[in-house]
C-alpha cells in the first residue's frame, strides 16, 4: 500500500495542459530553427518527405499509448504498460532501461540545443570559448526550478506559450510559401535519384524527423495528475499530433523552397539557416519572433521533459524496478518527484558537457540524438508488444487495434532502425572522420545499453526479485485492477 503523502496530486491539470505537456516536449520552433538541420544534411531537398514519414510513423506508434490510456492511469507510462503486460512483469525492466537511455541522451536537445542556438547567433558570443557551458548550466537550473515547484504553474505556462508558437509557425510558413511564388516545387515531395538522395537516406532522415514529433505520448506520464485520465490522455495525444503536423510540416516545406530547392545542400552547412529564411521573407520582426519562440521552445521542452522523466522514474522507483526507492519521494508541499527530477537533470547535464567539450555543443547534440532516436523506437516496439499481451491478458483483445496496428508499427520501427544503422555504418566505412566515428560509437553504445544491459537487468529481476516484477506497473490512480491487485485508494 502506498502512503497518501507520497503520491502525486490528483486532478491537478486538465485537457488543455495535457495537450501542451506533449507539444512542449515536441518543441516545434526549436525543430524549425536548428534540429531540422540534421534531417536536411541527410535527406536534402527530400527532407519534407522525411518529416511526413516521421509524422506518419509516430502517429502509428501513438495508437499504443492511446489504447493503453483507456485501461491504465499510471505515471510510469511505457514502463508501466510493459510491466503490466504479463502476470510476471518481465517486459518492464528492459523497457525501463531503454526508456532511461532515451531520457539521458535526449536531454541533449535542450541542454546542448539551446546552447548551440545562442552560441551561433552572434560571432561575438561564439568567439568566447566554452561560454555554452554557462548557457547549459542556466538551462538545467531553470528546468529544475520550474518543475520542482509543481505541475500547475509549469504546464499552465507551457499551454499559453505553446499555442502562440503553433500559430506563429503556421502563419509564418504560409507567408513564406506565398512570397516564394514561382520558386514553389513538387520536387521535395518526390523520391527521385536525380536529387542524389536515396530512400535509405530519406528513412534515416525520418529517424531525426521522428525526434521532431517525439513527445506526443508523454502526456501519459501525467496520468496520475490529470482530470479524467482515461478520457483526457487519449484526447491529448490526438490533439498534440494534429498540432505538431500543422506547425512542422508546412514550415519544413517553407524552409526548403525559401532556401531554394537547387541550393538546399548548403542549408545544413549554414549556421541558423532557419533564421535566415524567416528573416528573408518575414523581415526583422519575423526573425526576432522566431528567435524568441525558439528560446522559449527549448525552455518549454525542458520543462515538459523534466515533468515526464521525473514522473515515470518516480513510478519505477515506487515499484522498486531499476531505480532506488529514494527516487520515489514526493515533495510534501509542491507534490513533485523532486529526487527523480534532480538525479536526471544533473546526470544528463554532466553527459552533455563532456560530449560538448569533445565534439562541440552542436555536433554533440546530433551525436547523442542519433542514439536517442533508436532507443525511443525500441521503447515503442516494447510498448507495442505489451499492448497485445496486455489486452489478451485482460480479455479485451481486438485484432485491428491491439494486434495488427501495433505489429505494423513495430515492423516499420524495425525498418527505420535498419536504414539508420545502414546509413551510419556505411558512412563510417566509406567516409572516415571524427564525426562519423562518433555516430558509429553512439550506435554501438545504444545497442549495448539497450540489448545487453536490458537483458541483464531483466534476468536479474526475474531470478532474484520476481515478486517485485509481479506488482510492477499495476498501480492505477483510479483504483482499476485487472489482476486482483488493487491499491488502497
């Protein structure tokens, strides 16, 4: 039985905040300003296809949390879903291990991404060695402080700022497309060898594009704090996916034609190319607004990520799986999982600074994000498998939504992983360089952590702590039980 004072605050936020908990994690303005550079460097003029493929793949993956949210309201999100999929809970530890890798490396998007963005805006700033470390430290301190003081103020701000961000990107993209006029083209929507880009590169670009949409499902981590979770979590996922599509896909096309389809190869090698396009077609006001929204986007992303990570780490620690139980402590006043929050933020900050010193903040962000993309795909694959097992376990299995859809999502995920690995290994073999070596090392580290590490921790719990696994992920904030185990509400 869990003590009431060590629980998250029920009914603390509503549907509106839930939608922007997800959208804050997506951080569309930051994607447009800097993260899409990685996709453009891989897919070139076909980047908008990579983005569309990424959105479609991620939308298919969102079927799993959408379906799970009807049955389970647990802050553990994908970890809790996997843990409760079988009566022995054996899918929980490996999912937690994979999810943790995504959390630790994915923090680079905010910690290093914002630092790189500020660092590259001004030559005067970029001439100061290691000043980006100060930006990274300030960013880390900000997300700790905001998230530490509770979910209501943090997600309330995210919701207002996020809605303004979506409207700005959509309107800005429309203006750019109109002003480009004859420069508009269907070429970015075609797969053609004449562009020099093959399907493999487009799919590898889709991995980074998946990261552009990653976060739409993290509203599941506030399942214990949102009103009517079994109704509002699913709605939040749907609304967040729609908003991410209308804010990122048109803007990606606008960047392509705004830069010039025939000159797009130089997009990825130009500092802050997204800012240049917005400045060219929207003038100084558009430039300033994009800078403001990009900085804010990184901040809201950090808050959303900190909110999500701290809550599912809290859930796993509450179960005694992977994390020490000390991380399950809830702040008595602010009702935030303070210990889990601080452990994640400081650990990620240390990793990002080390990588940033070695490769520079921008390259380090892309290198870490490569591992992030593969690890989150593996998390979704585990969740897809869990949905099938879980619904069969409770007698609710439906062939299309619980069998075919998650199986298709898993198959596509494996295809994306294959193309990603093929591209990384191919460049490592044919074009040796410190950066390609780092991408290859990131790939190897990801697979070792997730596969070998995940299997090892699963075997440990199965052999030495089977009772812990049997109860893992079973908590439901509304007291719903499918196994005979029910928390004392």
